[in-house]
C-alpha cells in the first residue's frame, strides 16, 4: 500500500501537470456574423383611433403611420439604411371632416437643421391636448434608432387650419436652431 500511494500521487501530479499545460494553449475562436449593409430598415405600419369631447363637440382623430416607399432612403454615418415614414392625421368633429393631411419630413424642413434634413426620419405622432378650441399633437423628426430628436407641436385650429412649432416643453433635449 505504501508503494501504491506514491505511484498514485505521481500519476495524479502528471495528469494535473498535463492539464495545466493544455489550459495554457491559446485557442482562437472566430465568430462570423452576416451583416447585410444593403438591408433597408423600416418601422412597422401603425394605426390609432381615439376620441375626446371638446366642449359639446365630439372629436374623433386617427393617426396612421406607413413606411414611405416613394421617399428617399436615409443612410446614417455607418452606412445603415432606413426608410422614412408618412403619417396621416384625420380629424372629424361631430362627424364632419375637420382636418386631413399626410405628413412627411418635408413638412418640417424649414424648421430642421441640415443634419436632421439629411439623417432624420419622421418617427412619431401622438395627441397631446385640447385647449381653447385647438388640438395639439406631438410629432418629431429623429435620427433612426437613437435619442437624437427634433420635437414639434402640430396645432390644429378650430377651423381646420394648422401650424407647426418647435416643442420647447421637452426637457433635456437640444433643439437645433435654424
């Protein structure tokens, strides 16, 4: 038994030593991922309908987003391509058409910096509030898949007229001056 123990100890030491030698062997693993720079990203189509009471008048509005196949493709600084969007806003007051327009980034061009004109897409629209007969909608032009945004207020008047203003209520955002 005494002769077996040193032999067993020696054998165990050899196994440990050989495994340590193998662990020090440098192994390189290369993982290849397929990147298709030609792929064009797009946001899914979207539709939303809601209503509100404005005094004694029932106002129903719908917002629809569609990928704008006919607008120029936006390419970011890394070569990633994006389709721009088109938003349709329809408003009915007491069942009668008050407002209907499709918006693209071009509707905001006079208020956008050159960078937002080049790299931005219109990517949001939602109801904000009704005040003094007017309807306020938030909308923005943003760099795709980022937090770089230029927020706007779309204001619909009681007669169906509209105006677009920079939304200065957004906190912690840099609004480019034009």
